C-alpha cells in the first residue's frame, strides 16, 4: 500500500480546513492573571527543545505545585533538580534557545502552553525562592515568553488520561526489568530493583 504524503501547507489546509476563529486568536504574549494561577497550581511540565540541526528532545520537569517562578509578565524560571546529568535539553538550548512548554494539572484536561526563548542561569536572587526540602537549585531555565495560550481538552478526553479504570501499569515489567532488557548494564536485575526501589524517592533532591 502506497503512502499519500502531505508536502505543502495548501494540502494540509485542504485536508484539515481553516483554523477556527477562537483558536486563531487565543495566543497572547504576556502572562494573564489566569496564567499565573495555572502556573501556581501546576506540578509538572514538558519542555521541548531542538539543537541547531533540528534534532529534538522533550524533557519532563516536576516539583511541588507552583515550582515555576514568575519573574514578570513575560518571564518565568524553572528550577533544575538532580538527575542523570545527560542534560539533553540544556545542551540543545545552548545551540538553539527556542523552547516549547506544556504545563499540566492533574485531573484537568486542558493545558497551558508557552513558547519562547530560553537561557541557562547558574545564579540569581530568585533561586532562594525555589528551595525544596533544603535543596537550592544550581541551575534554572529562564524563559522569555513569546506566545502563551490554553490548549483544548480533546487529547486528554480521547485518551481518558485521568481515569484510573483505563490505567494499566501492571501490563509492563518493572522499570528495572525494562532497563535490563534494553540497555547493556553491569548491574544485576536485583541490584537495579534495589536502586529503583523504595529508596529511589528519597534521593529526589540529593
């Protein structure tokens, strides 16, 4: 069976139709008070980046609700926490500052989207306001907002994302088993199970 590939905006519009007026006019360039309220309630976001060659990455960031620091109406800061130190997204930003962010609130089907330009900051006075469990971030992602809007709920409704009856976590092996299966690692399965076990959550900020 042959593929029918779309190769132009004209073809895409012929298939999808024109943008609905409400959708075309919903983006803004400054934080509204409702945006601030959403950020204050959100414990989780996804950050999309790409390098100067277009290679893409999406990285999750999470902390207690309100972890995003609002600097002013056009600037926000996201603290970095200890991780595996790959820093894929950060390395991309050093080559290409454009970022896309999606902020989620559990059980809410809408999301807040922000597009803008990012820079990495290693010290600033507002770091003191991003301390969690005694951990002061060593790095923050500062984003200058170029576009912000609320995204509709249809993807979350279609996926039934927040309905526990549709969850199937037991259908997959443990994370330790997944790591053992897809990577060449020296640790035994038992060692990996221990590493990703009960003490894993105790190392989130240390």
